[in-house]
């Protein structure tokens, strides 16, 4: 097969889309990427457009820079421990330029729909402002999962005469100067929004319906992500696969202890007392350095959720409290993980009357009926760095379509899909925190994408013959790799004949571990000085 004659469209030029363009181009495919923004970076590129999801000018990464890079493109060493949105956006644009991906990207191009061609041979992509479609052999959907707004149900909402917006529309705190503002939600966007409003709004209320783990990026001089080695995370995934109740219990206790270690005893009236059940969902955790101090200082007031609008600027909460003179409500209530654009290529399965139908995606990536021509990279919720997970998923897609890795027959794929959907139905209905529909079975998902991409990590770090040989011949390196920083550079270490290895991978891995160790030493000293002050 002459892959240069296989035309592939990639929708989205964020972290996942860039990885897809590069992985497919490395296999010789003719790739064209389309993005509705004016540059690469996805949501990490700030946009003033209220209909476009983006970071704000104040956003910082939750993970440290040691975990953020692409597998073969080190992040600048002079970047701070936790990177600003502007810096990460610049990094993604540098990545696109370094590998000549920009030449394959059509910016300011919005794909509005797709359909199969009449002869059932190609996919037709329709664009905003264009009458004629463009035809492609294959399509990768990499446009993210944070587009379709979710709104809370508020009785008599139309009676509110102040500003009512979704968190997607929030861009700058200055727009709410001297206002009384209610921010709704208990996720990361709600916490960030509240933090930014301090010093601008007159009164700030965080209205929430349940608690969550509120965890700072640094705890007593140690980075939150410093203990997340490859072996530690793989063991957690294995435990969740083999003994899920035990894993939930241990993880719940771990995070409860982490919160108490970070903040001490919390005021129970805030409604944020840590509970083990929060560990059962990614939505049960908020990474935030300033919120608890703001509660204690009184600059932010935690409240019960909004129940009803009583008047033009009067709000009643679920605990009966009435707030008056409310100028604005910002609903940071998240997004529905939507595959609407890919719907013509998908089949769905309704597993429970109270849940939305689940798409029939093999390992949340390949539609069972069009696995040879459609891939979805945005329908994966993982408990690691999402960008890295989607990069290795992009590698896997490229290897399948290049013929170097094979998918099982449709019947076998559908068996896996139904088993996953049955598991996900249980997760979504057991409560108390709603799960994302795109949640993956971590242990199986990571093994599948790594094996399919050909990273060689499970073979070299596992307990088979290859793993034992690697351990016995390189014991010190083995320990540094599996118990050191879980850096994305490890994805390019081993030559397997599948995804492209990188000659600089080992040097980058060792350098990342060296910088991480120096950073931990520095942060410990910073914590000691702060304690003595």
C-alpha cells in the first residue's frame, strides 16, 4: 500500500491532534489537520470568544513540567515548576514548527459535519462557510471533550436579571469588578474562577452541591505528582483491575490523608470535608492552592447549591439561605463528553434508562464498524496526564492503519466494548459522584495502547523474559526508569519496529530525573524557610 495516497483528516490541533498528525505523517500518510482556532494548542491557547473553551490568562498546569512534554520534544528547562497557560501554548506551537506540522494544519477551519460518500468509499467533511465538502479516506477526531456545556437545573432561572454565564464564557476577572458573584461548581474550573475573582469582585460565593478533595500542587515541600512513578501507577491500575474494592478503599484513605496533611482540619460548615468516596471519580478532586486559604480569610464564602431564583437579584440556596443583591452567576458546571461530530460513524448502546447511550468504541478509540477509517482520541478519561495518554493513543492509531498492529475481528471488538460498557454502567450508577462517560478501564486501556503503539514499556518493565533480561543487565537503569519520574520520554526508549523510537530518549529521561531531584531539594528548602518565617 502506498500510504502517501491515503488521505487522512485530523480534526483539532490541540495536544492530541498534533500528536496524531505527527504519528500518521511518520508512517507516510498524507495528513491534513483542521482547527477552528488561529494557532495550535487547543484549549491551552487563550481565546476571547465566549463560545470557545479555553484557559484564562491566569491558568497554570496542575502537573509539574516534568510530566508535560511530548515524548520526543523536551519542554524548555527554564519553564517554572508549574507552567503557565501561555507558556504551554507556546510549547505546543514550537512543537508544531519543529516537526513541520504547521504545513499540514489549516487554521480557522471549522468542521461542522461528516457523512459517508454515496459510493461508501470515503468520508466527506463539511466546513463552516464552504458549500463543497472535502473527501478523505480516514478521519481522526482529536478536537477534545470540553465543548458541549452542561447547565444546572435552577428553578425560576429566567427571573434572574443579573449576568448568568457558563464557565466557558468566563475570560477575565476584571469584567466582574465590584460585583457580588456566585460561582457554581466544585471542579477545577470553579476553583480557578473563584481564585481569579478575589481582589476584583466585592463578594464571592462558591455554591456547591457536594464536597470534593481540595489538594494543592505542593504539600510540605513535595510536588503532588512526585510519587507517581511508572511502577506506582501501574500497580494502582493492576489493583483496580484485580481488587477494585480494595483499590477504592486504599485510594480513598490516601487522598483523605493527603488533604489533612495539606490543610489540617477543615471547617465542616464549608461542606468540603474529605470522604473516601471522592476518590472513585476524577470529578471528586480539585487541584487548587488558594481556595482553602481564601475560605479561612473570608475572601471566598462556600455555600450550598442554588435551588431557586426568588427575584431579579435574589437567590435561594438548598439549605434555605437567601442571598440578595447578586450581580452575577457563573456556572462552572462542566461539559458533556460529546462525539456528535463523529455520530455518522458510530453505533450506540443504551445500557441503563438513566444514562446516555454509550458509543461502541473499541478501547474508547475505534468504532467497531469503521475501525479501519475512524479514530476518536478525545473520548478517554484516564488517571494520568491526558495529553500523554492521547499521544500514545495516536501512536496506536497510526500503527493500526499502517498495518504494523492488528485489531481483532468485529465480534471480538464488540465483546470488549460490551464488557467495558457493563463495567462503566456500574461505575456510573453506584454513586455518590457522577462518572464521566468516557472513563476507561485503566489497566486494560494503557496496556492496549502501549502494545498497539509498540512502546515496549510493558515488555521491558514487566516480569516476562524481556523484563528480566533488562533488569539483570541494567539494574540501576531499570530502577531509575520504573521508580523515577514517569516522563513521557520513556515512550520513545525502545526500538520495536512499530512507533518511531528517539535516539535522544534515554538522555532526556535521565535529564528529567536529574532536574526533578534538584527541584524537590529546592522545594523542600523553600518549605523549611516558610515554616521558620
